[in-house]
């Protein structure tokens, strides 16, 4: 059995337990270190996004910006730190450099695109 | 006399009509509504700007768009400024800022509360860097005054760009539905830069700052309600850090709050901790702060035999009352306010610990959670703690424990002071026995029960002196009153230092 420290602690579900349900209608269940509590949730808690492993083969925007230049195309081989695009953001022409050596699998944006934070721009093989 | 009347019209009748059409009062009307009738004395009414660029020389801006003065609220002196949106959109130029600075310096010198009514389109672009200088001078004085006099910001219109940082540096921010708008960059900039469309209300309206950002402390549906809240707050806090809040006549709590019947014995069941507060405070009055933000922790003022106390309580009704990033921040800032202004702190504890989750860890719950430890440890006002039910793990330490120098720690018989909840603890301590058992579920059940009986009570902690007494819920008010009474002359000081370095 895995130590409870390493399992996913929080389980969220509407109360189903009949007996408890009669005493505390409308409350939600929260599991903290194996103990169950009946409570209500905040909007922030309900809307929180589950964490996903970032894909290191994708180049994503860390700030919102506009694509000014794309210096590579599909199939190109690039060296680590090679400049591959220019993203204008916060009044700066930011050069985007290859984080690793490899070949370009796809270019997902065009010059002139206005991108929100977190957009995938280029994918590596 | 004629000249005075002209100035008092601010931007003129048309601009006043426009202001009223937006559902807003004028600057002088606001001041008169807030202060005791007839008590307002205005200064610098005839101040004029000296800007000459961009045709500014031709423009007459009455009072340079801000009204400053002194007056009283319930007989207590205050300093006040109110930006006048009818004059050049309340924009802040050099003379405008000098007037604000003048009244701020007066407030600090005379040790009286400062109230700032913000209603401004932002920096006066035509005055360039002078306008920026003006903001900087205001922020500097907000910082110097912090902890010396209470500073109150009232957002009654736009407050955008750099202007937001004066309210952010003050102690309490009041907002009003549909009127208050606060943001660093407005919807238009966001649209051009990011392509995201959002309304002013959704970006930085009163509700957003009361429920999502935590920037605002009090929310009202209209300006008169907002002014009543300000008066109520000022009646509960002292004029400066040398004084104590003015006492009121002692009154018992209302009989309808039966303290023994609020908290369920079963630690998994929720209740509203504010009922426990109302069961002990004078007349069952509780003036809650930041009601809708981080509501898993409740803060606010109540009176105990006439004396203002600050209450910090876990709220089992929301997220089981856990501590998290926002609630730690909320508690820490409130504790520091109480400490700065000689207000005893009463803590009601009932929490399962810190909120687990990747989002919390990555949002820096370590750094933010540390603020609450810092604030309690540093506070030298009387600190009284009552453990109502659960006090587990790091949460037990953080919530005004003996170890952070609480003066008195009481616990109800329902208190469970332990390193963690029975399920979690039994699963770790008896892991081997449970794993090797032929009936693991039954063994776990037994072990959980065993742990509950041994540790889910206040007596282990009491046997070490971490809890001073185990008390019945019905005794709580009288015991707290006694504790406050014997703490009146409390005098402890921190090691000599310029200032501490809290994990902001």
C-alpha cells in the first residue's frame, strides 16, 4: 500500500452517503489526509485546473504577444540556442531560441498572429 | 464669496450632471455625507496648476481636481481628501498631488486617521513626469504612515494604472457596486495587446476585488451604505498607534446564540464559526472584513465588554476551514493591523491543516503560509486562543498556538490536538499492521478508533502545558473577558532591530 502522503488527497463529489446526507444537505465532501469533512467550496477551488505535465517538445508563449518573424519551417534541423522566431511582447522584440537541438515537427502560428499566454507556437520532433 | 461658490461647483453644472447620471455623488457631497454635519473645513481651495504645455495655460481647473480638509466622524477628528471627477476627470497633476500630500502629512503629524476618496481617470498626461512624481510622493507617505495612523481608501470611480498603489498600501479599501473600478491596465490595453476582450466590471469591478483578488475589504451596494461601513469601522479602531480604541458600554451577547449548540461533535461536520464569535461578543455584533474573499478563514472586529478585539477564525463551512495561500495572506495582514493598533487578538481554531494540491504548492503556499506564523509570532498585543475542535499538524502551530507565544490557550472538550487526523495518522503509524492483517479494513477501523481515543482530545496537549485550561463552551466569554482583563498591561518587546523581514 502506498503511503497516504503520495496518493491524490482530494476527492470531490457531491455527498452520497445517505445517513450523513440527512444531517448536512447540500454540503460537499473534502478528503484531507484520509479524513473526510463536509463543507462548501469556493469558486476559486471549483474552477482550479488540474496540473498537467508540460511538454518540453513544445515552444509556448510565456507572455502574450504578436508573431513578428518565423525563421524556421517544418523539417528544419536547429541547434540549441539558435534563434527560431521573434515574438513582440510588452513593447519588446523577444527572440525565441531553440531550447534544444533537434528538428522542427510543425510550426503552428503565422507572422502577425496575436497570441495569448500558453499558446503552442512550434513543436519539436 | 462668489469665487468660493464658483470653486465649489468643481467642473461646473454640466459635469456635475454627468457625474450624477453615473450614479455618483460629487466630491464635496461625499465628504459632507461621511463627516459630521458642518464639521468639514476645506483647505487649498484656490490652488491652481502651473502646467503650460499642450494649451494647459488656458485651462482653469478648480482646486486642481481634488478637495482636501479636516473634519470629524462621530466626534473623532479625521483628515480627508476626495478627488473631483468633474474637474478634468479627477486627473492627478502636480498641484493635485501636493494637496493630497499636504493632508497626508497633516494626518501623520496630528495622528488622526486618513480617508482618501479615489475617483480619477489617472495621471494628467499633459503634466508628464510631474504627475508621476506626484504619485510617488503619495505612495511614500502611505508607507511612512502605515502602522501609525489608520489609512482608509474609498474607491468611488475609476482608480487605474499607478493610482491603484495608494489604496493597495493603505489598511482598508472600500468598494461600491457598479461604481468602483480598479486595475493596472484597462480593458482597451488588454484588447490591443492580448486580443482578450473583457468589460471593466469583469476586470476590476467591486465584486472582482471583493471576491477574487482580495484587494478590497468592504463591499457596499451604494455610496451611503459604504459611508456607514466606514463610520462603523472608525468607531472600532483607535486614531493612532499610541492609543487604544474608544471603549463602548459593555453588553452581553444575545441569548439566541447558544454557544454549546453550534459546533457538532463529529469533526467531519461543518458549522458557521461566525455564530461562535457572535455567541461571545457584546450584543452579538461582529464586523466582518473581507467577507467574500478567502472565506475559509474569517476575520473581523467585535467588542468584549466594550473593548475592541480582532477575531481570526477558521471557517469549517468553507473548504473545511483549511489554510491556503489566500487565507494565510488574509489572516497575516489582519493580525499585523491589530498588533500595530493595540487590538487584542482572539483566535478560534478548527482546521484540518493546509489545503493539499498541486495548485497550492505551485502558488507558493510555503511562502504565503509562513506569513501567518510570522504575524502571530511578531504580534505583542494580548493573544488569546480557543481551540474549538480540530487543530491538526502545521495548522495547529499556525493558528495562534502557545508556541508562537499566545498568552492564553483554551480548548473545548471537543478539541483534538494532534499531528494529523485519525485516518491519516492511523494509516501511517499502523501501516505494517494494516498491510499484514488478514482483514485490513477491519484492522484499519480498529486502529483509527484506537488513535481517536488516545489522541483526539485536548488532554495530551494540556498535559504538556500547551493548553492552559480545558473549558466548557458556555464558559468561553467569561474566561476570555478575564484573560483580556489580566492582559491589559501586557508589555513585551521584540529584539532590537530596524525591522523584520516577513515573507511578504
